[in-house]
């Protein structure tokens, strides 16, 4: 089905983030229950358990309180209007909206690009296009984001939003399984952002290392996985994949690394 909205229309209908009714209803819902949903249960493909009879919560992932998270966002470079519109639309209308990276991580990725002078960026996992556009906005006019995803539906939403931005022309989306696609890519990348399926992370890391420029950086999302990594045997398949990935990185003497508790964990990796 063709998508017939523009970012302006979406913004007009939905208003600013936090203002649409569903968000307010969920806030009331949490107050009535006196609890917030378990982050692990609110992940994509998870069994929602107690919450499955209720609207899916648009839970933000993270280890700091919502108030502190908002404080950090308020004290970081703000997201662009179009990124805000992607976030608002996605949280309101797209399944598994907790997958969206959001303003703090977006600001961090932009900072990293400007700090390192990155010009070519590779992303594993596009979804509705928030992080790809954030990164494109920080690139010079001849910079490029190549973003890989397997899902034509959500990436069609991404393309619609990108077409409303001057920076959208810097983004190239390639549809298909990322492991297959990445083999076909030519050239080196200065920043690689890994944020696709968790069981694929080790393969994505190996592909990223092979294509990384000398001073290139790899940033890997969800590497604390809601704290599952603390468990000897993480309960979910994704949690186990992340634990194995983190161990692979930790034990590689050729890598210089720092694992940061930003949102759901962001592992920064470069070659020594
Ligand atoms: C966490 S989301 C990406 C979020 C995005 N970076 C953002 O900021 O909104 C993960 C994405 O990985 C994609 N994905 C899952 N398996 C994949 C595969 N084998 N190859 C490519 N993409 C895949 C999913 O379709 C999904 O859109």
C-alpha cells in the first residue's frame, strides 16, 4: 500500500512528542498499576505476559530514571524537527517502537561523527530511519550513510521522512539480509553503527572490522540488553547473543573498547 503522508502532515495530526493521547493514556495506566512494564517483557518478539492484554507500551529503554533521561536529552544538542517527527510517528503508529534509538543516542552518534570527521557511515538496522537521518545530519554535504535492513514496510516510512529533509539525499538504503548485502559493499567506512538482529552481531562486527577505515569507530547498540548480560545464562535468545558478542569483543586483544550505559548499552570499538 503506498504511503501517502508527509512529515508535515504527520506532525500536524500528531503534534509534538508526548502530546498525543495514547502516551497520556499509558501514563495514567502506569499510575493506576503503580508499576512500569518490565523492559525485557516489552521487547520485540517477547511474550508480553501480563501486559499482552493492554496496548503495547512505548517504553524507552535505559538504566537511568525517566527524569534523568529527559534531563540528559534536555542538556544535549536537540534532535531535528524531522527526527522528532519520525519519533512521534513511530511511537504512535509503528510496532516495536522501543527499537527506535531516540534523541540521546542520536545526539551521541552525531557528536561522534563531528568529533572524528567521519564521512562514510554504515548502519546495520534502519527501521523507520531515525538513527540514519541523525547521522546524515552530522555529515558534510559529500558524506554518505549506507543503511541495511530486511524490512520493506518500515523502511518505506523511513524513506518518506528522509525525502522531507535536505540531508535525506546522503542516505542509501539497501534492502536484504545484511550479512549478504555487506559483502557486496565497496570502500571503507569511518563509522559503523550496528543495530540489527542480535544473533547477527558477531557476523556484523567481523564485516565491519574488514571495512573499517584506519581511524574508524564501530558503535554497537543494545549491548547491555536490559541487564540480561549480568545473568550467567541470559533468559532470551537475544540476550545470549549479546552476551556472546560482548565476550567476543572483550577478549579480542586487537580491539580498543569502551562499553557505555547509554540507553540500552552502547559499545564503542576501534582497532588498536
Ligand atoms: C533496532 S531496529 C533498528 C533501529 C534503528 N537503528 C533506529 O534508530 O530506529 C533493528 C532493525 O534490524 C532489521 N533487521 C533484522 N534482521 C535483519 C537482517 N538479517 N538484515 C538486515 N536487517 C535486519 C529489522 O528489520 C529492524 O528494522
